C-alpha cells in the first residue's frame, strides 16, 4: 500500500469529531484509506443497490442494524444524502469520536447536505490522487516528466499496474454514464463528452464562456452548468486571479485546470512518445504542478489559498501561494533546460514591490536545483522543497 500523506490529518479529525468525511474523485484511494485507518469499523458501500435501497427506505433501521462498538464506514454516501439527518441524531446521542467515516466523490451535493445536517460535527478532508512526494517516497516516481504526465496520478496505475490508456478510458465512461446522470439531467451525453474534450484542450487557459459555448454548440448558461458538474465531481478546477492592491487593470477571469494529467492525455489522445513535442505539454505540466501544490495543502488539512496573477499587458505569474500573510510567486516551465526568460514574470512581479511578497521559485522539468537571481530553481521531482520555504 502506498502511504498517503493525508492519513495523519484524518486520524487527528477522528480524535475530536464523531463524523469524518473523506471527499475526492473516484478511484483516488478514499475507500482504501478508510479501511486501512479504521480496520475495526463495519464497512458499508452504498454502491451496493440493495444496501442503498435499505438506507433510503428505512435509514433508522439501517444504522441500528449496523451499530457496533467501533464504528461504521459508509462508502459513497452521496447516494443517500437524507441519511445524514439520522447520523446527526445518532452522534448527538452517543458522542463517540470517529464513529462514522463517510466517503464520497461528489463535492457539492455532500457539502450542501453536510451544511444542513452535520455542521460542527464533522471533520472534512479532501483526498486527491497521488502526490509527487507520495510517489517519490514509495519509489514509484518516474525518472522523466513525459511518463509522469502520461501515467497520471491515480493509484491503480501504480498499485495494480493498469495501463493508463485503459484506466482513463474506463474512468471517463463510468463517470459520464453514472456520476453525470446522477448529478443532473443531461440529455445528450455525447455532447457533454465533447465538452470535456474541449475543456482538456483549453487546460491552463482563461475561461471564456462564450467561446467555449460556441465551440461546444451550447449556451453560456449550459457551459456554466457543465463546468460546475465537472468541478463537483473533481474532474476540473478553476484557479482564480490574485488582484489585491496591485492596480485596477488586472485580469479577473479564472483559469481552467484538470486534477490529473493522465486524464488530459486520454481526452486529447496524446501518446507518451508524442508528449515531448506536443503543443499542449506546457499547459499539462502547469496543471500537474498546480494540482500537486493543492495536494500538499489538502494533505495537511489546510484550505489552500492559491491563485495566479496576470495584468492587461499580459505580464503574468503562473501561481501565487498565500500563506502566513505572505505571497510566494511561482513560475512553472516544462523545459528541462533553464533559460533566463523563466524569470521574466517573477522579475516583473518583484518590481511591483508588494509588501507581502517573498522570494520566488521556478519549477521546471529538469533535474537540477540552484538559486538564480534571488529566485530558487526547483526540479518537479523535488517540489516538496518548495513547501519548506513557506514554513
């Protein structure tokens, strides 16, 4: 088993709260983690149609029949969100820390239900696919960036040796046919699948609802709704700009990223041998690195405050981390060879003399590490060094 960095934070939550929620995309390792950390808990999966029917028809009896001294893991609990009201009654009566462990792969539905039923009673955790550090410490990190981007970060690629092309093809099929149908009534699933591919082709770009809608032949309102569905199920995320006290002429549209590079390669039908010269490689690498930064904070139980910055003249910094009242600017480059142009965005940012800004970093696809003009040059394989700077 690959040791997950989030484990300590989950166990800490179970010490103080009667309910622990582990959220994240399908196949990110939520069930494996829950079973490993809570070995004595009764395990129930609401993927099982019979169990789901019982939980829906008689939730009180469902919980009572599975009552035990240790606790209960309820997998994919978003299928029966009404169960949460009955869990609330149970935890208010018993007050047992870590008794209910809930896992789920749909963020919005569960957060809405949690807000209503379990506020103050639940410790929430987000488990994304494997981080660079997790792969590194398990001796599974690829030596070069192309196989890393192609394989992606889903555990099954590494623990079960499932070929990436097969994993992501089936992942998408299952996601569209099951999760999307549950989240909303989409009549034309083929059109939605085309929309996902259009999003993959725009990874790392500013979101333009009108252009995306025209290309997908749907309305702006549909674009917004479909993007929300993709965000809800942890396929994509939007990175918002930082614009506090840096002038009025700042770009305020969000950028579009995917949580996994392997999924992007599958959607765009990019083969591993074509990645090195592919025009989308830079944006895929950027998406991969920014997602890994999110993973670091989620694994520590910290709500990430991560942005990008761009002005109307297209001066830009790929990533801004805000932590401890400081701003760390980061440039992300997919080249293996350092070029002084990598520092252009950081130099421009530094010239603004923002009072909260700290020394910047360049994360690139090479293997060396050094200090260049007061900025750190870091290999993608050693991204954990970046977080030592934020301490």
